[in-house]
């Protein structure tokens, strides 16, 4: 598995619901711990986890061509997930 820096800069939906909830939980816990321990590193890690959960995009996942978004067929393909969401938005307008 290789890391593609150009692909990492392309924003696509690649964080699924389960992954999103885990990121929120671990990120909030890391932020809370950092407040009590006075650890800047934990605050930074917690902030990054919460931010990637909020925007549902992880640049590391993009660079590795990985996605945890479940499509209609049950697979986790980022390209088809972004296409499906674009199609749904076009149909609703």
C-alpha cells in the first residue's frame, strides 16, 4: 500500500458513521485528558480526531485510497460514495 500525496489533498467523503463516532469519542477523551494533564500533544491529537469526524474526511485515508463509508451495496468505496451523495443531492433539488 503506497501513500499518494496528490490524492491526499483531494477532499472526498471517506469517514463512515462508525469511524466517525469512534473519532468523536476518542477525540473528546483526548481533549479532556489534555486539559487535566496539561499535555499539548493530546490536545492536538484530540482536535484532529474531532475535526476529521466533523468534516468526515481524513487526508491519511485519502492518501492511502482507504474509505470506511458504506455504499448501497455494502462495500466501502470512497469514489462511489461521493458519487452516490452527489446523485442524491441532484435528485432532491
